[in-house]
C-alpha cells in the first residue's frame, strides 16, 4: 500500500546529467592530456543543453543563459581553442555550476 504522504512532491530531472557532466569536467585536465579533449567538449556541450532544457521545463529561467553560455564555450563543432590557466579554472567552475543546478532545478511531480 502506497503512502502518498511520504512521496516527494518534486523531482530533480537535471541531477543525473549534471553529475555526469561535472565528473567529466573534474577529470578534464587528465582527459585532455590523454587525447580526449574533443570528447570533453562534446559531453559538456550536450549535457549543458540537456540541463538547460530541464531548466526550461522547470521554468527556472535563470539557468537557461548560464547553460547556453556553457554549451557555446564548450562547443565542439566550432571550438574556440581555449587553453592556459583561465581554461583550466573554467573546467571545475563549470562542474560546480552543473552540480548546483542539478540540485536546484526541480519540477513538480505529476
């Protein structure tokens, strides 16, 4: 017998893709050195669009431009060719943004 009182009223659809993207971004320095730099760009851009879409569905508009910017900066089709200290610091910063958004983007459970 299901007890409706104990069931959650919201769900975090963006959490799983945010965790995957954050893991890739935290490992990005190692992956880039190992020749997986393009894969980091693809994974980050795709998951930024996915998390951004979940933000649209949750009507949490503040996240939409954030993830649009991440998708553009990590875009693998026309890469910007960033490198150096700023790019090395951008990887964990974006990972942190993914983690925060994954925890905060919630939609009502139907």
